[in-house]
C-alpha cells in the first residue's frame, strides 16, 4: 500500500522551500526601496534645479556631521538620534537649499525628508525649524508632498535666518566702528593727520573685520534684496515713505554689486599667482588687504542700510516699524571719503527729495 503524502492543515501557510518559493510581491514588500534611485527621481521632479548625492555608512559615528545641520525638532531628529541610518541622500539646489533623505526606521517603503540648516549661518537655531515629513517611496507623490508641505516652510525659515544674520552683522559692524573711533583719534595729530604706520595697520584691521561681516551676503544677499523688492508694493505706504525703503534697497543692491566686483578682482589676481613662487604668500596677503580697502565703502554701505531688510521683514509679519538709522552709522557715513563735502545732508534727506547717488572718491586726511 502506497504511503500517503501529508498535506498542510487548512489555513496554515506552507513554509518557503525550493518547491514553494516566496512570492515576488511578498519579497518586494519586505525589501528596502532603493534610496539612490528614489533620490534621483525626487530631485528631477522638484521645482527648480536639484542634484542628489547618496552616501552609505555603517557606523553611528558617521552621522553627527550631518545630524548637527539637521533642521528638525520632530520625527526626523528622533530618527537620527535613535537609529543608525546607513543610507542618506543630500539634495542641493542652486539657491543653496539642501534637503536630506533617509530611510524611515521600521518602514521599508517610506522615507524621511528634512531640511538642512543654511551653510554659513549660526543663527538658524533662533528660527522655527521647518520640520521634515514622511513620504512614500513613489517619487511623484513624494515630490508633490515636499513641494507643497516642506519647501514653503523651508524657504521661509531660510529667509528668516538670513534676516537674523543681517541684524547680527549690523550690530557687529557697529562694534567695529565703535572700536575704530575709540582709538583712531589717538593715532592722529591735532589736524587729524596719521602719526605713524600704526594708523594704517589699525585701519587695515578695521577693513578686514568689516569685509568679513559683509562677505557672506555676496552669496545670499541678492535673494534677500529681491524678496524685499517683491514685497515692497504690499507693505504700508507710510512705512515705505518714512523709511525710504526703495532707495535703501537700491543702495544695498549697489553695495552687493560693488562687493562682487571687488571680490572678482581678488580672485583674478590670486588665480594668476604661482603657488610655489617664494613671494606668492606676500602677494596674496597684499591682494587681500587691497580687496578689504576697496570693499570698505561697500561693507560700510551694507551695514548702514542693511537694517531695512529687518524692518521690512517685521512689517511683512504685520508689525510695521519706522526706520531708525543709528547715530553711529550716520557718523561713519558722514565721515566716509565717499560723502565728504556733502555734510550731514547725506543722512537727512527729506522723503520728498531725490536720494543722492553714490559719490566719487575724495581725498581726505584720514579715512573713515
């Protein structure tokens, strides 16, 4: 009598074997979605021009450099702190915005997308974080969610952080001018002629300090000015008149353009230097000093009028304020070689008068 082959009880799934392989659908459901492919497809579908770079690492210690720039106070931050996220992709756009994409822990067909803090800024912690979101592994649906829910919050937060950076830079510029005023007179005689080379050395330090505060805005300053110009028609007419915002925005744009030209001149000179030449270091140092000196007018102009971006940001949030140019900046501007001969009228023009243009260089005994 032939032996009877046992069969599984009803409702009991057969275990996988060579004769009974796991179905393709079940296998796909348990596998992680390809992060690299997803990131590339997501970047191609987001508004603007984005590039994606994917990295893999196996150790938790590899995460902190990116985790420190994570701009999230919710689920994504929790995931970075509690899990080894062995894969990540960074999406970057030409405007400087950066997004990070990682696997969602315990979910094989979902990803986490979050913003990274803008580079070159240490004030992002003072701005509400644009918390990340969970997206499906479908790039089209994910792109729609990122564009609708994350990017608007991210752009608003970046702009707020940049405006905060303007406020910090303007305050630091005030301190640079105060320090210069505190010692410059002691380096000059009664007729305000410099006594010795200490004056020039201290002036070079002043120029370098001001340029260091101004230089970051050569990259993201144009976007701030462009947004302010775009919002100008929607703000209160009285604020526009009393603050003379349109003129000050033009001045800021001219300062950025002038600063960019000065920086381009430096890069042209340094690009022609031979690194192995024995005098290359001295030539580079001299070019930097000249850049800082030529950029002094533009950095001072930015510090003088940069507050308009803060004022307009406050007005945009529904808290209109009146323009209050600091006495320190007024004094600096009045004593600048670019305004000598114009008197105090340069900083006290009536709102009904045409604003003065940038003046040509004048020779003075001491440079303010």
